[in-house]
């Protein structure tokens, strides 16, 4: 009999240790090591069986792009970089109820009409899967489905049926006999994913893996899972909102941080072709503390409304709450506003919000955030046809941002009349119907809104 030994594996990064310790030395996480019993005489590594291929010159390698499989859902194809690449592994994650399975069953039913597609579910029964597809009024005739959690049995069917697209829902319930541990563990998830990804690469099959999330919204399982796959997309959405956002966190075949917007309806996930119109659904009357900004998401501009509420604080330590913005950047912008704008809000509670549930990660929202705070503090509404963008430096300068011309065109397309932008983004040609006000410093921007 092969002797078994106990190793300790980090739940966050998958690093192995011979004995337990409080902190993982690789990812610096505390209390994440769990014991795992493995056979010392067995190994999941496969020996070399193919013909050795000598190294080649990089210039001799063909740079022609592989033909992509178009899913028929424009927002998903945008996030994926134009479609599905044969032999790629796509990991999709999100909170429970966000619509991961709904979106994938729609995609698979569309793709199954002209190529073989296999949907593998390990969390639902086949009857539940069929009920959802019928409720969404999807074509059911061509899609092949199976309920399986064993990687070995799945690979056997995979080799027999030779599908072009495979969905595994989810990777946390899959298990392989090569690892002696329960499903969902670090070693099982890592080895199961490795076997499935290896099969997808060898057969040129598109592989979708569904992943769970932890209570703080991050991907569950070992961190190495994100390194093994080609594309990682996250589906977000609040339970009280029917809109869902699909964002790419890693993409070897397209732009990173590309954003797709969907609406959850009775017939499934419907793409929103013009998300700016959704996020700008506000009244015609101007209100204090509200301003529209133009952010850049992936390869397109997006109009969002930034709101701020400044109120007298009854506490000794005023609150700083940021929803959709970075908390530390809000504190920095308030300090810049005090130093270079002459506005003291140290004794005020400041609340800022990005309307629509979108999380703004780029710095072009600095100017809009500061102007919204000033508008709320002075209780003076800004014009509803005003749009702005720009990064603010620590010395109070307004820095230019990329793709300024495209942002202005998007604003003019939605009927905005005035734009406050950095001087470095001044357009070479005037834009019809849009008055552009350029500013170099924060004081210039504050003076500009006084004259509106």
C-alpha cells in the first residue's frame, strides 16, 4: 500500500506546506491553511507521450487570429473580445442569483443550433435545467446536457461526443480520483480544473467554468485558478435591481475591464445596447450634489451620474462613505479641495454614490466627484446638461485623461450642451452643440461652475 502523508494547503493561493503555520508566506493571508491527506506514491502528473517539438523562431510563428465563435449576444461578445476562441478556458463567477446559469444556458442553446454543445451541471438536476430553458422559451432540440461531477466520466463523454463548446457548472463540485480529498477543496478544484483545461487545449474546445464567490465577493478556491484560465469575467448585480454588469478581469484575447450591461427579464438576460441611457434616467429638474461624468470602460465611453451629499456631522469624527468609488481617493480629493479650493468640509459628513450600481475604478471621475461635493455643500444645483471629466493631482492641477475626444462625442450624442474638461483634452475640432470649457487647475473649475 502507498503511504499517505498530510500536507497543509492555503485556501487562497494553493501553496503547500509540510506543517501548519499561522500565515501563508506566499500570499500573506492569515489562518488559511487546511490539512490535506494525499498518497505519497501517487501523482497526478502525466508523463510525456507525444513527439518532442523543437523550439522555433518567433518570427516563423503564424500571427493569424483564430476564427471566433460569435455567441449572438453582443454584450457578451464585447466582454470576451469579439467572441469565443477555440481552445480557450473562460471562468465566469458572480454572486448567487446574479444570472450565471441563465446567461450560459441562453448562450449554449444559441450555439447548439450549428455546432455540438454540451452543458454539464453538478448542482442542478436535468429537470431543473429543462424547466429553466422552457421558461426562457429557448430552443431545446440540439443542446446536449448531463448531470455529472466526476472529471473522469466527463472526459470519457467528451472524447466520445467531441463537442465544440462545454459548460461545467460548477468547478467547485467537480472531483477527480487523482486527489484524495472532498470536492470543493483546494487540491480538488486545482486538479479538476487542470484536467478540464488540458482537455480543452488538446481538442480545441471552448470551455466555460462556473466559479463560486466568497462572502466578500471574491472568487472562491485557490488563486492559481485565475492563472490557469484564459479569460475571467465577473457577473455583478444587486438583488433589488434588474440590471447586471459583466466585467472582464483577465482576457488573453481582448481588452481587460471591458463592461457589458444586461437586464434580467422574464425571458432571461437581455443585453442593453445603450447603457448610458439607463444610468442617466433622471428627472429634468436639476438638483444639488448631482453631476454627470464620462468614464471609459474597456473600449467605450459610458455616461454616469455622480451624487454627493454633504451634511453637518453630529459626531466627533465625520463620516466618509463612498459607494461605487474608492474610499481612500475620496479622502484625498477632500484634502485637495481644502488646500487648493478653499473649501473646508472637515466637520461635515460626506456621502458619494455612483448611480446605477457601477463601480468606477478610473481616475477620470475626480473632477465630477469634487464638483458634486461643492454643489451639495453650497446647495447650488448644476445644470442638467453639464458633463465633466478629469483627473485631479495633489497640487490641484487638472490632468488630461485618455480618449477625451470619444468621451465628448458620447456626451454630445446624449444631448449635453456644456463640458468641463482638462486643458490637455481640448478638442482640435469643435463638436456640434457642445460648448467645451477647459481648465488647468481646480480653482479654474470652481470658477467655471460659478459662471454657469
